[in-house]
């Protein structure tokens, strides 16, 4: 039987990974939109 630490640690790490992935993905999308706007102005 997993200990109480597993029930707190594993979901915590998963949530941290989701948050980090969301931040990095959002940053990449913002940069891509900015690049498209720059290319459109040229």
C-alpha cells in the first residue's frame, strides 16, 4: 500500500509539470504570433 506521501507527492509533481508546460507553451505561442505579425508588416 502506498504511503500518504505518495498521494501528495505524485499529484503535486504532475500539477507542477502541467503548470510549467502551460507556461512554456503559452510563451512559444506568443512568440509565434509576434513573428507572424512582423512578417505581415514587411
